[in-house]
C-alpha cells in the first residue's frame, strides 16, 4: 500500500533538513534540483515541490527566480544558550598578560596544530593573488622611486581610498584626517599614547581582545573592565557609574563584532555611549577591525560616523580581510592628528611605501569589494558550522555566542571545567585554541575559551571540535 502523500513530502523535507544540519548542504549553496531529488528519493515531482515549499516556510530553503532552491542563511538552530553578561570587579587593575601571550602565539602559529587559535584568515581564503599582482607591478614600475621613506601620514592615494570607502557608511573623513599605521595594533598604541600617560585608567569591554590588553600593559596603563553582554555590548549604566566615580582617561571599545564576544551595539546605544562620554569629556578609541566582516545586509556604522564632532579616535586595518602580511592599518582623527603624528614618528617613522601603493590600486580597482563578498559568505558558513559542531560535541551546559559578523566564537564551559587544563590536553591532540583568561585584565573567564573560524570548514576542523568536546566532557566527570 502506498504511503500517505503528506507523509512522503514531510519525510523528504526532514531528509533535506538533516543534510543541512549535518553540514552536507551548507548555507548559500544550491539544493538538489526537484528532478534530482525526486529521482534520488523515488518520489514524484509534485511531492518534491511540496517538500521544498514546506522547507521555504520553515526558513531552511529559499527560492531564487530562474535559479532554483538554495540553503537559506538562517540563524543556527542549536540548543546552546548565550553566555551571561560579564561581571568584572569594578576597579582599575594593572595588566600582566605578555608572558602568557608569547607562548600562546607560538602554538597558534604552529602549522602542525589544527588552527582554532589565532584569529587570522587562512591563506587560501585570502587568495591575495590579485593584490600581489598590484604589488609586483608597483615594484616593476616604481620600485626605485618608492624605495624611500614616505611622509609619516602614509601614501596619499591610499588615504584617499580609505576616506572614499568611509563615505559609504556616512563617515565623513578627509585624507588629511587619516594616518597609515603598521597594522591596527600600532594604531591603537598611538591612539592610547595620544590621550593617556603611564598610570592612567582606560575603560574596556570585558572580555576584550588580549592584544589590546598587551598594549595597555606595554604603556603601563590600568584597565577598568566594564560588564559586557554577548549580544548588546557594554552596560551603559556601569559606564556612567565608572566615569562618575573615578578618573578615566579614555574608553577603548570595539565598533562592531567585539573580539571575542562578537557583540555589536545598536546605533541608538552607540549614540547613548557618545552622549555619556561627552558629559564627562572622555575620548573614545574605537577598534573597527572587523567592521567589513558583517553577515547582514548593511555594514554596522562606527561611532565616528554617528557623530562627526564626537571626541573619537578611529582605528582599523586590512589584516582580517585581505592582507595580514602587508601590516597596513590606519588611524583617523579630527582632533588628535598632530599628536598622533608625533607618536607615529617616534615609534616607526613611516610605513613601507610599495605595499601602500599596491593596496591603494587594489581598492580603486573594485577588487576589494568582490573579495569581501566572497569571504563574508565563507566566514558566515564557518561560524554556523562551528556552532553546530560545538552543539553536537560539547558537554551539556556549554554556552556559545551568536555573532552577526567577524569569525570568532566565545564558549562558556560548565563550572568546574578549567580551560587551561583543556588547552593542555588539546595541544597533546594537535589542536590549538585560546583559553579565556587571557581576555581579561583580572584573570577572569577561567572556564571560557575562544575558537577561530578563519579557515574554511573541513572534516579536519569538525574532528578537532569533536575531540575538544570529548576532552571537555572528560574534564567535567
């Protein structure tokens, strides 16, 4: 007797859903055609169409005119909860992370280890061949001419291209407002040196990128960690209370997709932050290094784009999108440029000329935008696959972030599991990640860790996450 047709199309829909959940069919890829799936599953075309329409309603598939059905880029349906907002101690502390970081970075750069540690895109994903061709042409045509020191501000064509890009999201910059730096780290170092001196207090998100903590330590500043939500960013009330109760020389926040939480404040909340800082006359240093790696329809707007007269120093780079090896970042400021130039001159004088010229021509050609569209899709898929793998493999009670951009994930393990112990066990299995305590000035987050999704998803990565989950379960026993 034939099965009920309703049962047949639901059965087919469930089969396709399992392929999506397992990663066989990935977000953004084309689903099997109606004819293919009906032949493979021995069903009628009408039943296959009913199944696909049902999957459209469920948000699993989406139809594209003249093209067929594609796997929707939907929110990841997993059982894991989001980490709770952080609760730092509320007092400024000295930072001491440098000794630990050097050893961690050695592991992260070891090609023998599965690369879940460093937040650097894979070389294959960056595929900088076109950019390299611009560099080769620049060397052939202008190698002698550009074998000189540039002006401290950097190549004028590159500064002009950066200013043009900023116009797209309403950030009004002149090329004269921009200073080219050796990566975003130098930009942040210059910015902090411009507004603060040894012993001063800087307010930061908690957790925050360990590289920022390293800069704060190197400048002998103190860090005041603010409670931070994995979805909405810093606690506005805690920020105002901190500014009212103690002397804070600057705030250092991510514009979008905080590393490691991936959180982004809404425009409304960003404006509220700027209003609070204006009342207390405290400058904001914003780190927008992940701003171009967004998964939605529009790029998040930086703080500086929301209020042109705000007391903001903007920092970013191309290291997370196309050229980590070129070490090209930049700083933008209407108010502090002269002081920033003095700091740049003292630190490194100027940047290398030929890479700046090549990158300027790459940006002008439109190549960067085409590249970004591709890597954003890949990063979104990587993040989605990683979340699903963690959901399948890690112990019950694990929590994980749901970033709308960037390519890192923050995991909060059940109490009792120490990420350092998990790290030691993982290294023994050939897997690298970053323990959570290096993202805090007060050595918090001992049961947390960060995973990088900078490499295209593969069986090797999936097996590594499965192994990590098994190790975590063994530590919780």
